C-alpha cells in the first residue's frame, strides 16, 4: 500500500529544486525507475555532481563498503564547495544501513548524500534518519492523466500537436512505462518530421505493441546467448498474463521474417525491395536486417522449424504451453 503522502513527498521535492532549497541528504525511491533516474540527474546537477568527477563518489549495487564510503565523505572536496555522495540500488534501506544512519546524525558539512532505490523499508533507521534530516520522495508509476500531459508537453516542445484520443492510443501501446513512452514519442517525432499534427494512423504505424517490443528484446537476448535476460523477459510476459502460445506464434512470425530477410539479403536485394517483399514498414527495416545478420539462413530455418515443432507438441498435448516455450527458448541459447 502506498503512503498517503507519496504524491506530496514528490511534489515537495520538485518544490525544493525550484526554490533551490535541497537539503544535505535526499532519498528517491519507488517503482517508476525512469523518472527516478531523471530526478537523480537533476539533483546531482543541483549539487554540481557528475559521474567521473573527482568530487563525485558513486556507490552502485549491493555490498557497498559503508566504512570506506564514510571515510570518503569525510574527505574535503578539491577546488569545489561540495562532495557529492551517490548511493544507487544498494539495498541499504532494507538491511546494512545502520552504520551510515549513525554517521548521518552529524555528517561532514561539505558532503551531500543522494540515495536512489527501488524499494525501502520505512522502519529502517537509515530511512528515518534521512526523512528527519533531509528529504524523501516516493516516485511511483504515474497516472494515465499525468502521462497524457507528459505527451502534450513533450510534443509541444517539438512543435507538434496531438489530440487527447491519439495520446490515449499511444498509452494503450506503452502502458505506464515512461522509458518506453519517451522512446515511442521520439520515434513519432522523427517519423512526423514534416507534419504539425500527429494522428492516430501515425501511432499505428510507428508505435509498437508492448508485447511485440518484448518479443524483439527476447530475440536479441537469444542471439546474444544471454540466458538470464531471455528468461526474465519470458517470465515478465507471463506475469503480464500473455498466453505462452501467443508468444510462440509471435516468435514464429518474427523468426520467419528474419529468415526471409536473410535469404533476400544473401541474394543481393536492396533494403527497400526487402521491406516490400517481407511486408515490413521501411522505417523499421534497418533493425530487422541487423537482427537477421546475427544468424545464417540455415540457423534461422532451423530455429523456425523448432518453433513449429514446439507449436505442434503443445497443441497435441505432448508438453504444456509454459514449459514448451521455455524449453524452446533454452534450446536456442
């Protein structure tokens, strides 16, 4: 359950940034990673911090050496007013943060502390310390109304207009994922370079369905032999209630398209001709050709045949749909 003041805490953070009153320590946390990282950058800029700068210390991931970080925080900045200490995805707000909580009771005055976490335990000493002495902001998934406003503001800056209905169609495809939304808006602006108004037909042509994007990511993970990423993507799609047989059909379709592209390319056909023969929008043919180039025609034919065999085994009851698709993915890694 979200705290009642979640929205207010984020609003207060934005107010601090506008008024240039950020305290010595700030915690950003919540489900909306894209927005968290955006505000992490804003806060680092506010303090004058920058990755790679001698006065900026970055601590990312678990197993942070808290003692060493505290020693660094006690080091005076070089030719600057502030040393910026950034802790990202450390898990210290769930366990192991007591030593740092003690230190933050009376930290070095020339050091500032920025924390960026996905999840925190609000009962932890570190959370209570930062909340008492600094600012905490919970940044969760934004509402559909907020995201429609984001679309309008982004496109206005690019000299484009869009109706509420068309903006809604974009969100139908991206969901509440702000990183995906930003990516789709950038593609739309490029595609509609000579147009003032973005229309629904432009969205249908350019904006990929969320599930199809994930299938492409899955195919990329398979081609890179990245088993962990491939299985994470598969289970993410299952968590979204996507039927395994639907995922298999989409994989068959895309591997078949890659096979046709590879064969045509081997025959010396040009990009536009390949796009026309395979039935792919010319705007996307480059990414398809890049994927196809990672395989030989023989490999793609074999993968397509394996997908067809898996489809038949599922439909005849020889194997369950979840296990069948999982087995196919693992066999391709």
